[in-house]
């Protein structure tokens, strides 16, 4: 159900579009990124790679940036992906984003601990992860502690993880029959935040007291 705020944005976009000579896919691009999702260059479903090329085009990028700035959105460029940030975002929104990010930490740790580490461009099936977790107690413990819905099997737990990452545009389901997933370029966004946290935690912020 659309809110008045959603309709207001849509109306403002429609009125201003013709002034910026924008591509016809502008509304689709807005609809994706305004939901907090990413546009990745290696995505193929629903023409994702084509949308990436449009935003990445030098002429279109500048026009789209100026256009979205009017409604207080900023296009952010990552390593082969794009997303929105909000101009003058209140601290409360940033706190919510950090809270949402916490659910990814254990998932990233699990993926990085696999024999064949799962990272950008990787292809896998949930059954493969579940089988490796069954054979490796350490991985099984990592999977079991991930705070998602309670599942009766490890396979279903991995399915839930894949559903979450797909909804948030970090994975793409390539083949429904075989349950084959691809890791999208936007996954780098999560890895970069983890690295930033690690660097922050490793940096001394206060002097340690002398001990005797």
C-alpha cells in the first residue's frame, strides 16, 4: 500500500523528469534504490545489469544525481554497484541502519569460513553450505547461532539466509529448479563495512593506564 509520502515523491519526479532529459528507466531506478536496495553490474534478473550501465553512463549519472538531489537522495557509487543515501539523514536513521547491519555479521563470517569462501561472483546452492556445515562442527555452530527464524534443518536455515540476502539485493537466484545463487557486486558493501569496523576496533582511542 502506497503512502502519501510515496505518492508525493512520484508526483515530484514526474513533474521534474522532462526538465533533466532523463532515461526512460529513471522511475525503475528510483523504485529500486529508494527501497534501500542496490543496483549491481553483475545482476541479470529484471535487467539489473542494463540499469547499472544506464546509471554508470557519465551523462546520465550527472543528470540523475542532480534530479534525485532535489528530493534529498544522493547516488552513491561502490565497486560496480550503486545505492541511495539520504542528504541530511537524521542520526536516528543511521542508528537503524547499524542495527539492521548487525544481522549480516554472522552470515558474512559463515561465508568467509567455508572451504570455498563465498564472496562477490561466487555461485552456490544452499544444500552445499548445509552439507559442509554438517561435516564441520565449527561451521555448524556458526550457522546455528545466526539469529533468523528457527528451522528444523540446516538446509532450511541456509535457505532463510539466502532469502534474506536476495531480498536485500546481495544475492540473485539464478536457477529456481537447482536453487543456484550468485553473489552480487553489492555484497562488497557489506565486506567494506566489516573491514571498517575491524579497523576502527583495532585503532587505539585512549591511552591505556600504566600497570605495576
